[in-house]
C-alpha cells in the first residue's frame, strides 16, 4: 500500500473499503444462522444490554435494525440494584415469562456462564455480543461474538459493544441479500456515540465507524439523539464532534442507567416521533441534574475519606461507603484518579454485596490488578483502564491490601507522574482559523488519535482573566503573547489553584488544544490543559532570538508590539 493510499483512507475513511468482513469474527456464521432460524420460526427475540451508553446504544441499534422487517421483538436493560451487572436471573426469568426463545446480549455476557446455563435449562438460547476480556471458559451460548477472544482472528480487536452488534447486523444483511451498507449507515450515529463514550481506540475500523457515524449524526441523527442535542443547547452548532458526545450528549443518555433504569435511554433512542423523543429527553435531563448533585456530594465525601488516610506512600486508593449511590461511583472513581493520580476503587452496597468501579491512570492495567484478586470477588469485568467488581463486604480489607501490593509491584515510576505529550511549540500568531481548519481534517479524535497539543511560552494575562463556574473552579483566560502582540482567549477547567500564576503579572507557559468557539468572530478558543510559571532563563532565549532576527523581522515584531498597546 502506498503512502497516498494510506493517507486517503485516514482522511476519508469509506464504509465500502474500510470495514472488515464480518464473517471473519469467530462464531459469526453460527450467530447469523440462529437469528435466521428464529425469524423463520417467528420466535420471540429479546435484545439484552448493559445500562451504560455503549450497552443502550447497542440495544437500540440492533432493535432498530431488526424492527424494520420483524415485529416479535423486545428489549431488556438490567437495573443496577435489582439485577446487578450483566445477565441476571431476573432478566432470564423475564425472557422465559414473555415467551422468548432467543436472547441477543450486548455489552455483557462474556462471563455469564451460570446464567447462560440457567437460560438453556429453560429452553432459551443466547447469542453473546461483547467486547470485554473473556475468561478461559466461555458461556455455552449458540454463538459468542467477541473480538477479544484469544481464539478469534478478527483483524480489529478494539470494537465497542455497539460495534460488535453492528458487525452482527452487517453479516445478517449480507447473508440475506440485503444492501448491507445501506442498512447500517442510518445506525452509525449510535455507533459513533458508543465509540466516543466507551473510550475505545479511534483507530482502524473504529475510525471508519466514528468518522461516518459523526457524518450521519450531523446530517440526520435519530430522533432521540436530536432531542438530547436540543437539551444540550447544541441545536445551532454547525458541526458536532466527539467532544460534544463525550461531555454533553453521552452523560445525559448515561444518566438514565445511573439514576433509574437504562431502559428509558433505549426508549429515547428508538423513538419513532419527536414528541415522544422530547418527552424521554426531558425525563433523562432531569435524571442528569440529579446525577450531577449526587456526583458532587459523593465525590466530596470520598475525598474527605481519602484525606483521613495516610496515602503519601500508597500507590492505590480504595474507599467504601454503603450509602453511596451505585450509579455515580464510576464517575467518583474517575474523580479520585484525577485528583490523586493513583488507581482508584470506589465501593458501595448493592444486592447484598459490596459493588464498585475501578479507574486507572495512564499506562496502568487496573483490570489485571483486580484479576489477581479474583478469588476474593464474586464477579468482575472491564478493560485496562476501567473495571467493575462485586465482592462480600468482609473481603474489602483484604482486597485493599492485595490491590495495593499488586500495584506497588507492577507500577513503574513513569506511570506515577502525570504528563502531557506536546506535539509542537507555537506562537500565538500561528494559532489561526486556518490552523484549526487543518486540525479538523485529523478528526475524529480519541484514544489512538489524540487531539494535538501545543505549548506557548511566556504568555501574559491581558487583564481580564477571571474565575468562572458555580464553585469558581475554572479560569476564563484572556491572554497576549508579548513577542507577537497576538491575543487569544481560553478556558482552563478545574485549574483555579493556578489563577495566581495567571494574575501575577509574570510570564507563564500554557499547554493547550485548539477548539472552536461559536461565540467568537475568529472561531478560536484555547482549551488550556496546564499552566506554569515561565522559567527565567527563557528570557535569554528570547533575547537571543531577537538578536538573531533580521531587521525586517524585527520591524514586523515591532509593529505587532505597537498594535497591542494601541
């Protein structure tokens, strides 16, 4: 393959050339055959999924695909408290009571050995579509679709669960002589949403799905997503990006599964008219406001608990409070990881057990840490940087001790220090709408294709920088580059502790990405990731630069400096 061909595939990923043959996935032929059989026999089919965005998006995608030509369908999303995570006895009993003969499980099931066996005893078959790491033993399902199976030679292992569901529908369409690309394209907005929120790599096939999914979302998103876009205040934005999904759309959809039952998120995403979609969106937005309040309170309580510990020499964090709401502990674990920069486990009480979420830091595999304690836990699953677990309350102290020991034995010095990989040093006059337009061609951004980061040195406050946010936790920055005379505004989220650096009158350095500002005429805003005082020895470097400049260059700099004072 030539470099030119690679470039074209990167910048313009096409469905026709960028998707792998779905039948390369292990058990795909078995899954398609069983679905064909179920439809031929007019069996009732239950689509079962996890309560997060990836799970509910996957359920909505498969349901919407199948309902276009088949009606004997239902969907089920487990309740965090009543069912717990994954395939539950309650869920299997619901399938049996409603006459279901085939369950398609999405974003769960890879470890549900006992539940799949229980379903089989009731005459119910399972097709599992998952993307989590399997154990050595697989469930006795008709088909287990999971590109992370060690015996699977599928070319791309990093699909979201929604992506696995999409590949299943693609294979079914091909097997039945349908226009497979025409059938799946209207569903790609759901796939793009799952990829962005589940933090899977945006490389290879995921880039193809995300790129085309964002195009679909901007052209004609499904009614449920449109209703959420209205709720987010994004209706008039010219182009929605992965950032809008991660920070605006995704959290609202996730709020349903966190606060109540994720089935309401599926109701939203399969809505047939805008009236019902808006009704669902209103309800979910209320859940999101409740989620924000709980998130804030539980985070404060968790930080208070950690601060009472002597964690100076500890490599990990584990906190437990049986009263914490299960729906927010994943968020709280992320907050603790960011705050203390250590792998963190947050536990609460659910279904008679201690249940919780783990989050990790850059480069460290928290899933393996939990796997090393599998004799203590009832159930666990997840990815390298995020995992869930359930255990008996009396095992919590031993889990804490062993996790700490495992982290201490396996974490490297480099992994314990947060760092930002800067791509280029720039001057403010180089940060232009033209640069922003060029950067957009690299999108969509995410793991494996991170948004470029820049550093600008010896920047000064223009005088109007201020603290903003409900708790005055963010900095709204108005900055000038004295060397060029160019100015830019920016926002530094959750960096209020660095406000004194900005207002000191002294030069400072910033690391930032370039973002769109729909409220500004020049369309540019800097998302500031870090702020620090400029090193004094940079002065000599600047002076040397000025001395080396030709007279013409010096004149240009002089004009720019004059313009800033004018």
